[in-house]
């Protein structure tokens, strides 16, 4: 009887997955998930709509009653003076008001933003002139294997195993209105490469022992990676600090991931995996469960009669690397022991951004003046 029940559960869940993928706009061909033809940025946003809506619904219980106060953290256009913007970085602490504002801001992104993996370092970028939010920075552990990144660094498997801890991935970088009208997405991206962020990483992780290897971290952050949300990036491309490229494009991802299972189905998939699948690699310090969402799906899909190739959704993202030192690659490959840091204080980065992008844009684009936080409201009264 148990076997029959599992068959019914598997068949039901399998059908829900197929219906969900088609409703998101994907095409299915012999077990292969294909994006729509002529993939534009608008079509990519459309593919993410269900996952974004699901994240907002899940966040509603915790944020709905606080929304009016959270909106007070955003500026009216009339409160912004482009000539006197004074950005400052605020590290987000757990269970704080700033954490709520961070979570609320990223719910407005057109793609679902994960919570990051493993180590996390989050910042609000705030305008010191009015204490209003300019944007957010979220850094988390990078994935272990990423062919494009690893090829650029020149890693072999052992180098990567030893030194991946000196890399962080910017899983969210972005600005909010009305500052977005003034190209402040570029500012937020630049500030992710600042000395202040690098030193915050050192303060938080120097001396902290790895959960698996038990080796203490020396606190050195050599490289940040990030991927564009919607194919090619107009924010990171050609983003310079004086004569040096801050964000270097090194290619595109392979188009795999889990977002297309994140619109309400992942919970059911996780429960099915717990009941019917065995974690692939157990270590005492990890516990007995699955390591991450990808392992859940890789184990679960075959049990449902679906190929693991369904993890490939075909949405390739442009990958950027942000070296924080002149010899970041040599250090990550074990050729150098000491990092030759770039000098990138947040104040200097902003001064360059101000003259290069902010003031020229403010001189002819006045849309920021008309923006009101009320237009950002996610949930209506009940």
C-alpha cells in the first residue's frame, strides 16, 4: 500500500512540475526545458514572475504589518539632492530593522533573490543627507564549481578546494527608486568593491573555523563574483574606477539553476526527497540531510521519472569578476602568498561616480523628482 501511495504522490508531483514549467513560459522537448524563442529581458522577467510572486507571498506574514514603516526608509523624489548625496555603508545585523528593510527591498527585484549560502555579508547603502535607502549589497558563499570563473582564475581542483574561501559572490547588488533614476545601480556595484566591504569581511570571518575543514580563515577576500540578472548587463559593463575596469566580463553561465522550481513547488519536492531519497555525501559536521537545494532536485527528479537535465533552464547570465587586489588570480592559484590590494575607499569611489555618472544624469533626467514610495507598496489592506 505504501508503494502505491508513493506512486500516486510521485505522479501527482510530476504533473504539477510539468504544468508549472509551461505556465511560467518554458517549453518542454523530450525532457529538456527550453526558454521562449527570441529571449528578451522582458521575457526573462516573465519567466520569473511566478517565483517572485511566491517569495512575496511567503514574506507577507513577516512584513505586511510593517510595510508602512518600511516605506518610510525610502526617499520621496523631493528629498533627493543629487549634488549633496552622501552615501554610507551600513552592515546589516541579524534580527534588526535594517535586516527587515533589506528583505523588503529585494522583494521588489524582477527576479527572485535567494538568501545567499553559507557565509553572508549584507549592507544597506544609505544617503547620509536624509537617512534614506539608496541600495543593497548581499555577499554569500560562491558555488563550488563554475567553469567560466574557474577558467578565468586558472584553478585546478585542489587550488579551488583550498582557496575558494577567499571568494564571495554578490547574490544581490542593486539600487532602489528614486536613486535608480540617477544610475545609482553603478554606485552600489562600485561600493561592493570598496575597502570598507573587504575590511568588514575580515572583521567578521578572520579566525572563524570552516565547518568542514576546521581551518581558521585568515580574513582575506581576494575576489567577488556576480552575474547579471537579465542576460547581458548594462550596469556592470565598462564599469571603471578611473582607468581601471572594476567589473570584468568573463563569459556566461551554463543556464542551470533552481528558480523555476521555486514558485511553491520546492517545499513539496523537499518533502518528497526526505521521504524517498538518500543524501549523496554525508559528513558528520554537515549532518544527515541534503547539502543544498540543487542536491534535493538532483535526487528527487529521477524518482519522479524526470531527467536531471531539467535543472538547465537555458537562461544564461553574464558572469563578472571583481578582483580586489592586483594579484588576485596569482594568489588564488597559490603562486603568491600576499595580496597587493587596490586602494578603493568608498569616498573615492563615490567621488568618481558623482562626476562621471551622477551629476551628468541629474542635469537632464528629472524623473527622480516625481517618484513616491507609495508606488512601491506590495500589499493592499485587508
